[in-house]
C-alpha cells in the first residue's frame, strides 16, 4: 500500500497539473470505486481544482471555489496517473477526470478486487471523513510521539501502522523506521525510555524524508527499501543477513 512518502510524492507531482485547466468531465467511475452519490460527480464539471493536498495516505483535491473536495484513497493496489493531452492511457480506469484541453487524471487498480475509493464531499463532510486520523507522522517530534506511545501500550509495529494514532505509516515504512531506530517491533510502546522515544522520532523523520526524496526521483521499491522485502540480504548497517522476527 502506498504510504506517506509515496502519497506525498504524488501530491507534489499533481499539485500544479490538476489546477491548470477546468474540469471538462468527472467520471465515469467504477461502481465499487465511487463511494458517494450526492453530490454527483457531474457537479465538478466546469470547476477548477485548487491543487492537491494530502492527509495521511489520502489525497484531496479541493475545488477552487471552496465548495467541494474530491478525496482519493488508493488502498493497496490503486494508482493515480496524470496523462498529458494525447498521452495513451487505460481504456477503462476505475475513475477518470478529464480536463479542458485533453489532459486526464486516471485511477487504476490492479486485480479483481476494487478497494480503492473516490469520494466527492463538501469540505465539512471531508473533515468528518478524516477526523479519525491521528497526527501526521512526518515532523511529529519526540514530545508528541512520547504522548502517543504512553497513551496506548502495545507492540510498536502495530501502533506505528495504526492510522488513528499516527497517520501515514504502513507496514513497509514501519519496518524501515524500527530497523533505523534499532527497536524491536515487539517492544511495548509504554516501555520505551525517553532516549528510545527520541531515537524513534528521529528515525521516523529520517526514513520518511529519505523515502520521499527517492520517490520524487522515481526510485523503485528495490532502491527505496533497505530492509522491507529484503529477507536474507545483507543488512546495510552490519552486513548480517536480514531475518524475520
């Protein structure tokens, strides 16, 4: 599943293109992909987007007039592509947004299960939809992280992936972060001493920033991840074969 570095890289790449032209046609959308029916997608037609925003693992595209927000959650297999005018794209994407001038924003999803979602909401409804998310992982800091860890004593790997506690981290980056911080994924969050909390906060920022920089440069998984999906390969720190715990 795309996590904070991947989603933020997409947000930065899409921010200017999606605001360049008014929307000519919103949709069609796969019946399993579109999660709302009121207001209808057609209410986007003729409006301009104000750019791309992100909250956790979700992308938001507010309209320039401030009346609507298009929310996209890619889940595991969803992918967004911006197609320049004339650029060949998928015949039947899960969702399509066509701009005046011919450019398109398309959502595709590999596999038969359609889990990615598109919502068209008012700003108030969008805020309610996102209200359950915890604070953003990048830039969280040791003080705020310490409060979160102390409030819910459970295994670190599970807590880091809980979007209600901290928004933006999934399995892959939890692996990278905990390895960087030299902390066991099975350690209980409430048992960490201040020095370990500080180390974890620094690892969160370091790893997410590293991932974002690489994703913006177009790096693939095998270059981005140093421990995730690297079983039996040498550890980049000590050279010992990476093992599952």
